[in-house]
C-alpha cells in the first residue's frame, strides 16, 4: 500500500488513497461474509497455531502423559527413537473435527457474541481449549496419519484423547449446520461399528436435535 493512512476508532483501519479497500484490525461479520476471506483467515490462524511454541509444548505434554503410541499400529512408539529407530508419532486433530473446524467454530462463536476478532485472539482461544482438554486428538504414525488425511482409514472415537463434549457444550452456537451433521454422521458410523468413546454417545440426542434447530 502506498500513501498509508491510519484511522482511529473502535476498529482501527489502514487505508490508502491509491487502493480501493481498507484493512481493518478487528474482523467482523461483513469481512467473513466473503468466503475467500473466511478460508484464508482460518488457514492463517491454523498456521499460527501449528508454528507456535505453545502448540509444540502441548504435543510434548501429551507425550509426557504417555501418549506415545500410534493408536492404529500399537507397536509403533515414539520412544523407539531413543533406541536408535527412526519413528515419528504425530498428533492428529480428530477423528471428527479438524483444526480447521475448531478454528471455524471459535470464530462463529465470537461472531455470535460480538467479540473482537483477530488472528492471535482466535489462536489463543483454540490453544486454551487444547490445554483444557476439550480438543479431541489422536496420536498416529506418519504413514497412518497420511492414510487418515486421505480418507483411506477410519478412526473410531474410542481411539481419541480429549473431551469433545466439553468443546461442544461451550461453543455450541458457533457450529454450522454442516458441522453438526458431520458429527451426527460420524457418531452413527461409530455406533454401526460398535465403537465406544467414554460417554460421547450420551449426547446423541442433542446432536440429532441440531439437525432440526437453527443457530445461524
């Protein structure tokens, strides 16, 4: 931008007489109505989270808790690296919600409550939910992780760590209809395959109610 002008106010903006648009500090509903803005902002927050020291510390925290084994290939343990074997066990967000989903839901919740939205604020809230144990993750070896990301492998809820119920209850009004249906369908798949998951099926009726209620 050339000839930059800084505008004060409740939502500071950067403007230029040679540009047709302004850059606003806090993102609002109008900003997120543009789909490309939504996607690029969420991906930017994702990147900020994954590259943060807090995220690295959280993954290390899970491994210190003993979550070092691949939840699909149980004989693959990241501790094997200490014995000279090259083994990578990574944290995967899921099996239901991706990190993109978690960021999107938090943004949706913030919009509902007219909260001031910036990338650092959203990233901090999402990481707070990680540390609170409300983000469901699965430890996977690198090859299994690739298979899961490509949709070639189904992970049941019982293989995950984290209290998804807690996140759902706290950010219920931030979910889109598609995300609610995504949760319902995944629960049905797990029921079909007779999986158990530490009580998440207790919310089954609530999930199905979402398909009949509108939050947005």
